[in-house]
C-alpha cells in the first residue's frame, strides 16, 4: 500500500513540476512576443514619421513652384492650386495625428 501511495505522490509531484515548467515557458514566450511586437510598432511608427516629413517637404516644394509660377504671372489654375494646397496644409497642421510618440509618453 505504501508503494502505491508513494507512486501516486510521485506522479502528482511530477505533474506539478511539469505544469510549472510549462507555465514558465509559456510566460517567456508571451514576453518575447510582446517585446517583438513593441519593436515592430516602433519600426512602423518611425517609418510613418519619416513618411510624414517627406510628404511635408514635397508639399512645400510644390507650393514654392506654384508661387514661383504665380510671380511669373501664370494665374488661373495656379492661383487655385495655391489656395487648395494652402488650405490643405493649414487643415492638416491643426488636426492631431492618430497616435504620436508624445501621446505614448503621456499615456
């Protein structure tokens, strides 16, 4: 009878240790995945920030070209293009982006 109880206790202890090891490995995998996702999010945010800067430079260059054409007295569509572009830039300047690094630091 002592042999059976000893065997049962050994099986229970083995199951407990095995469960604990499985739990620790699972937590380590989840932590690795969270860190990996955070790195990916930072990469995407940086890429997005670079795209926004590039778009701003392109729009500034386009506006400068249109104003140069206006100075050469090319009116009509040029004046309309300047108005539309300046309105767009002004509207975008006053709208918050969906998620910024400043919001992440604050939250």
